[in-house]
C-alpha cells in the first residue's frame, strides 16, 4: 500500500473524513433521464421497439457518454423476444468492469461516526454517489463537459424532465444495509419510496451504511425510479453493491500514532541542543 493510501485509510479509521478520490469537473456521478430511442437500429434486436422507450433511466456519467443503468431489455430470439424489467448491466459496479463492490469505510459526522459508510470509497468510475436530472446539463456552451454528455448517444437521453415527479423506490436491501443522506440516517424508515423532487434541486447524495460489526460480504440495495404521478414511466430495476472493508480502529490508531512519534523523533534528532 502506498503511503498516501495508508494515511487516507488511517485517517478514515480515526473518524476523520477524507475524500479518497477527487471527482473532477463538479458533475454528478449519476443522472436521471428519459430514454428517447423508440426503435433499435443495430444488434440482435435491430428494428424492434425499444422496451425502455419513454422510461426513466439511471445514467452513469462516464465522461463523454452515459451508461444506461436501470433499463428494460429483451432476452431470447429476435423473432419472439421476452421483455425484462432489468438486465445484466443494471448494476453498480457493472459486472463487466470486474470491480469489487463499493467500499464501506469508517464514516464521519454526527450521524455516521462509528458506522461503515460509502462516504469515503475510492472507486473512480462508480464512487461519485451524487444524482441529478439531465436538465442540469442543458444549455451549456458547446464543447463543455455538460454539453458533450447531454448530447451523447445521438441525444438519446436529452429529453428534459421538467416538472416530472420522480421517486426512488427501495425494492430490497441486504439485512443491515441502510440508505441515508447528510441530514437523515434512514431515508426509507417510513416507506419504500421517497420523492426525489426536492433532493434533485441541489443534487441527491445518498449515504449507504451499516453498523460497524456487520459480517463480511456483499451488501446490495435494489431500486427503481418511479413516476410519482405516472407509473408508465417507471425505470427497470437496478442494484448497488457494497462491502465493508474498514481497518479496525485500534490498528489504525496505532499506525497513526506510531507515524507521529516517528516524525517527532526525527524532529528531535534534527534540532540542536541550546547552549
């Protein structure tokens, strides 16, 4: 492990909030849009109606394009396909990436101190857990990051959501995994669906967390985006995978303390005695 990585892990274990990866550009990691492609024009199902057309879709920001997460899909032969409300790509991290589940490390702040949280995970492609409407990308100057992303994939997801009422439904979660934000530890304490309308104005930043003593393993939350006034635009199901990987506090504290003592010892050796 590199020195800066060790320091980050140590500070996190001491309860000090550290951003392990700086997400560049200030853009959200995920956007919510509506699929504007009515007919497939390539692949196995070329010429068939897109089963996700007109539906809300979670979009992974991949720089100059999106990855659709939460899309309906076909399976089986093109002559008699089966429409499904999910697919193998509807997972974060995506299975094709071969990435480990997103890390749950020691949390910080009054709500999350002593818990294992998604606040300080280091995944470059998936770890920016902020969500916004595609509308926030519209109207930017040509050549900007926002404009390129908004118009990518031949404007497949450039339909503005406007006043569309959007909810997030928690379909299932591994026992012990909770979803909060910077103000509320359990957003789904009173029901399986929350309205995102007020959250999305400033960007929705969920914090996934577990207690400190949960068993090792993968913890999964299953969601869908829902039209609060129009169920016909509901997204397909999608999943977020997490794993507790925290360094035990005593060990981290020992490493941090010994490092400070070492630095103090060097300083003493380098300081001449006064006359």
